[in-house]
């Protein structure tokens, strides 16, 4: 008997027990689907984190004001008596002391209502300097960004983000129009480009949604908007370092400088996006291993199911095996027949599982709002494992069938 005849006999045996064949494949189907879904979620989360960290800047060092803990009187006393938080003097010292710094952008956030005509929206007004656009490679689509002259003259000008422009002006050109930020009037001089922003997996990794900000000169904000008690004049400072190999060294110098200027009060935090990237990749790797192990267990259970059903099939078809051996079938023919059945079940289950896994990723993307990326590696891995499961767990039942004694098989009732 050649291989084609073995395949034909195997398919006939599977077709005669359609429901049993389907139930046998379920373990493989769900296992493959789980592998694809888990790897796709992990790959999507990895790409999402990388994009957010890139927006923060790989060559950047970030200093964030941590403020005081509400209700902690000791911390409030320290803040009021020994440290004013991050100040413009700190920013000037950083630019002077750190030679590797090519740009420094202090930032201060104000949550304000923005009004134009009869429309009002609530948004974040980000007070900063011209270096902000340079550091984050962020450019206006029309008009200009902030300039050094705007800072010196404390000009009452603002730059709109794409979403705010659409909400307030729709399709009209906002350049030259006046909007009210809180109780102050500012003239629109530019509109920034739209950037793709998605939620990250960690609060440290999430880049701000720049599509809903309004930008004003930092000096104008300090003179026009009221700061809360004990609030830092600057919420965050982002530094661009010229030499990427010296980012960690620069962070150490910054930490010492800030502690000295803040009288030993650690009311700030230094963040290096490059380190966040490494941490995120390590977290994703561990998560992928755990999820892969869970999906692998599903495939293992599916393989055990195939072996169990095939052993039952061998027992059920003992007399048939005896007849075939009596009319000239060799042990190799019997081995091929039952091995083909097991491999076919795993192959078909793998194909169905790939389709189910792809559908699951789409459902997860739509309803859970998670990014998923189905990679060729995930499909190849899951299908390859399912094929291996069919071969490994099909060998034992096939060999058992091939070793049956023809005379005893013919007598089997």
C-alpha cells in the first residue's frame, strides 16, 4: 500500500466518525488560537510601549516634580521651608552644569477652560519654551511655534493642537483669532501636527496626548495664571542629551545637582526613557513566556486527547486491522494509516485554530481596545507546534496498531 492509499483509508475512517473527529480536534483548535491571540496581544503591547517611549525621546532625560503627599504635614513643611520644587533657576543651572545637554524644555500644566465665540472646551494648557518642539520633533502644520521673543516679551500668544483646533474652529483657519484661556485672552499663532497617541501599559510609559494641548510661553503663564499653594513653578523638565552613551551618567549628575539645589529634599524624579524601554521589553518577555506556557498546556491537552481517541480507535478497529493484515497489509501500512489520521487531525485543527485565533485578535482589538499584531512567527509557531503534537502523540497509537497480531485481531470481538 502506497502513501496515497494510506491517506485515503485514513480519511474514510475520520469521515465515518465526524463528531468524534471534531471533538478530538478541539484541544488543538483552542490551543493554536490561544497561542496566536496571546502572542499577538504581547506583540501589540510591545510595539505600543516602544512607540510611546520613542515619543518621550530615546536620548532624553526627564525630571518630574513629585510634589508633596496630601495630608503629610512634615512633607509640606519640608517643601515650604527647604524647596520650592523645580524652578527656572534649576533649569538654568542644568543647562550650565551639564555639557552634554543640547536642549532643555521646562513645562508647566494648567487645566483651564478654553473659549472661542460660544464654544468652550476643557483642556490642558502647557506652558513651555521653543526647545519643546525641537526635543520632541513636533512641528506646526500652519503658523509658527513659540519663539524666544515670545518668552522675553511674555507675549499672550498660543499654539493649538489638532484636536482643539477642530473642536473650536472646525475647518476655519484659526491663525490670528483670539481665544480665552481661563480669564485671559491669547492670540492663536499656530496649529500643531497630529500625532498617533495610544494608551500605554504603564503610567510611566504613557506619553502625553499632545493632540489635546494648547501651548503658551512659560513666562506668559507665570505672569497670567495663578499657581496653587506649594505648587512647583515647573512640573517637568525634558533634556536632550547629545551623547546617548552618557545618558545614565547625565542622570546621576542631574540627581546630585537637584538634591543640592533642593537642600536634600527629593521632591523630584528622574526618568530615562531608554531604561523604561529595557524594563518594558523585559516585562513583555516574561509575560510572553507565561502566556505561551498556558497556551502550550492547551496544546499538550489537545495532544493527549488525540492519543486517547486514537488508542480507542485502534481498539475499536482491531478486527479491521486483522483483516487488512490477512490480505497483505504490512505493519508499515498500518503504522502509516493511523499516523496519517493523527497528523491530519492536528493539521486541520491547526488551520481552524489559526482562523479562530485571528478572529479573536480582531474581537479583542474592537471590544477591549487593545492593539494586537498577528505576526508570521506566531502563525508559524502555533501551526508547527500543532503538527508536532499530531506526530508525537500519534506515533504510540499507530505503533500499537501495527504490532497487533493478525490471528488474534481476527478473533477479536
